[in-house]
C-alpha cells in the first residue's frame, strides 16, 4: 500500500498527466493553421509530444519514488524524537500541557520543572491572576452594557418622538447621527 506521501505527490503531480487527457489530437490540430491541419506530419508531431510527455511523467514517478525513499530516515528520526519527548514527559501530563506550563511560567529554558511543593503556589497564583482578569472583564462588560442601554433608550426616544430637551433647538439629524456613532463605538468597544 502506498504511503500518504506517495499518494499525495502522485495525485498532485501526475493526475491527469497524459497528453490525451490534457489536449486531444483534434484540439491540437485546431491550434495549427488551417492549411497545415491535414498534413500527415501533424499526427507524427502529436505522437512525438505524447512520447516526450510520457517520458516526463516517468521521470516524475521516479523522482517521487526517490523522494519517498529519502524521506524514510527522516520519518524514523521524527518518530524517534517524538518518542524521546514523550518519555521525558511527566507522568500524567502530555507535551502540550508541559509546553504551555513552561510558557506561562516565564521560564523559557524549562530547566526547573515544578515539584509537588512548588506547583501548589504556582497554581494558586495563576488562579488569582485569572480571577482578577475575570473581575476586570466583568466590570468592562457592565460599563459597556450600561452604555448600550443608554444609547438604545435614546434611539427608542427618537423612534417614538419624545425628544430630549437638549435637542429642541438643535438639528435632529445631527443628534441621530451622534447617537448612532455612540452605538457603533460602544459595539466596537465590546467586540474589541
């Protein structure tokens, strides 16, 4: 059974590669000037092009096979490296979790992994940081919600014709545009 690499390369580089799949004899003849189309040399020329194309296809097939042979040691080395990394992992943790912990701890070298004594304070600190971030996000959300409610109320007033006293002497169009701009800014602030 061919490897995925061989299948991928063959599908990408070889299908449909034969000249008759790309350009039939009639299509080839139609490209030529009308006076030359009935010339017997046209069929010979097409057959020569087909032979050259088949040689190119065969060369590509051989190159694919050579590439597959060359990639076997690389695949073995990758598998060996993956196994070494897996063997180094702490029992019960996967490599992704270890890498994430290393990035979050700010220790780029990763030379000092956590022990049972050091992990608990680190987890508590991380929990406190996350809780502080959640509180900050909730307060921002409350502010945004309040602003959206105010803008929606102003737009509702405009819809039903009860205008604020400040608008009595001003241009109504400008007030509507200003309110809509506030709504847009509040929505963008909530999304960003």
